[in-house]
């Protein structure tokens, strides 16, 4: 499987933002690589003592995974990790950075000093260059609605000794971040999104357009971060298109029919489904229901289902809530204690 060369980079500092970058916030970038254009998104999980973020890269093939940088790397590394592939999605960096520049790189840039950096094409001397202003679309939640606005950041550049490679860094947001690169391929920040709250009653979203106000928080989470499958089932008499949006980074899968929501699936951390390793959905549901519940706890919280079931069915339907719960059931159907403690793999809302 071919490797995609992409230096994950990012988390920017945005002038005039209402808040600092927080866990759960997400950045999306436009990438151009070998004639292909696609999106790269990163969602912050942890800042210290190790920097951790989940990422999704659309394109062919699509990739999703997690990057972890240890403290030493964030302090002094001058090597950038730039060899991402579907074969390596759990990435631990001890002597390299991805996304955030190291303190040593940032200090050199803002004290007007040259530094040796390996940006993926060999060690070269990079020197401070010009500064420029950049625009980014910012999404936030206010009074239960998603609002968008244009924000301006200021970035300062490193220029390679041959004058062909550029790395743009900003510290407008308190945390220095790389916001643009030109290294024979390009990547540039496009949007910043706060951790937008989703509806706690997903069943109420079924049947609504992906462009509706009610679906906007969900749509903004998914639209640029998904590995999309489209089935065009058009015919002269009744044209229609079905789409599936796989967003492992958010733990969400969405299905639409003619851009109308038909199904929503939410996954628990580390579950493998559809050939993908899913991150756990961290949102809340109504009535105190959550993905960390056991088989017995679900029954106690939302009531027993109205449909018959075998003791070890892996899926249990709750038609009243338009909900199906998929469990990790024990093999022994007589082990009532183990059945009661069975954990959820994922849940599905659908008509």
C-alpha cells in the first residue's frame, strides 16, 4: 500500500478568538499532494505531559489514527514526521514532532536565528523569513446555535537554505503551531471548530436535511473529516443517492438518503467495525444513557425493549427510542452475571 507523504501540522493560534485551544477542538486543513486534493483534520485529546491528537485524512486511501509526542520531542525535536500510511495509525514520536513545532524551533524563529530542520526531505538549514496574515473560518456554539466567522492570524516563516521550502508558524494562540507548509506539496489551515455540542436526542434528527440548523453541529463535525461512500441508485423514474459518512475520529457514522439523515451510529473507544478502528464518541444522550453502560444498566435506565430477545443476542432493539444497541456478549448464554455486565460496542439510531 503506497505511503502518503504528509507532514501533519497545525494547531494554530488565532487572533481574537474567544477561547484558547482546548481538548476536543478540531482543525481542518486543505492538502495538495501529487495532484490530489483532500482534507486533513486533527482533534486535540491531551496537551501535557504528552501531546496527543486524533487525525483523519481523506483522499485515497483514507487514513485515521492517533499521534502521541513525548515531552522531549515537544521541547527540542527538529525532525518532522511525514510518512503517514494506512499501515501505521498509532504513532508515537520520541525524537520528532507532528503538528506542534518544538520549543527549540519556535525559539529560533522568534529570536531570528537559523536552525537545522528535517522537514521530510533531509536535514537543511532554515532561516527566519517574512511574516504574513492568514484567514481561517471559526465555528463556535452560542445560545444553542452554531455561528461562523472569519478570523485573522499572523504567521512567521522559516525558509530553507535552497529557498524552495517554507514553514509558517504562529503563536497568536498562546501555543506555537505550524499553519502552512510548502515542501513540494502544500497544506494550509482552513477551519477551526470548537467542540460543538450535539443533540442529546439523535432520534429527533432523523429525517432532517444535512443543511438544516438542527443538523449543523453534526454536519460540521463530519463533512470534511469523513471517508465517504456514495451509492448512486438513480433511475429515470425515481432518482436517489445514498451516502455513508465514516468519521472514526469522532466515533460517528452517518447515513443519508438524498441528503436526508436516515441513520446515526455512535461507537465506543477502540471498537473495530467496517475495517476501521473507532475512537469513542464522547457526547451525551438524553435520560442519562451513555456508551459506558452495561447490558443490565441499559435496561434499568431506558426500560426493557418491546421485542423478544435471546439472552445473548448481540443486538437489542428499543423501537420506542428508534434505538438498537450492539453488545459484546459472552459466549455462554447461561452465565447471567456475565450477560448483565456485557459492554456496548456501538449504538444505532434509525427508523
